[in-house]
């Protein structure tokens, strides 16, 4: 598939790029090669290939959640600038929130 300089200039404008004439020519050739390769991929027979979201048949690999001992609340709040004894107190940053 061949691209003309107008096509490349349009892509450059949409990408907010200012290209010189030499760059337009260079990218015209490079983008043309990329599109030719994509066209080559379109020739692959995929009629018997089932659509998939991932190339490998994988499942959730995360570990199970387990309750484990943690830092005691008093120790966690010890160096807090402000707390109510149960939670950290922080300044309100969203207007209208309670």
C-alpha cells in the first residue's frame, strides 16, 4: 500500500508533529513499509482460529488472600500528625465531601 505525502502530513498534524519535507519523505516510506507488512499479515488464513483475548490459556495466578498479623493500630497511628485513635485524620481535599 502506498501513501502519499498528504496522508503522512495529515497523520503528523493529528499527532501534533511538525515535520520537515525530508522527514515527510522518510516517514512516507517507513509507514508504507509498515502498512505493506500489515497487508501481508491479512493474507494469513485465520478461518479456523477461534477469537481469543490472550495468546496463552492462563488462569488467575494470584495467591489466595490470607489474614496475617500486622502492625498494631496504636503503633501505626503513633507518628500520625492527627488521628482520632482509630483512623488517620487528613485535611479535606474535595469540596462538599463530609
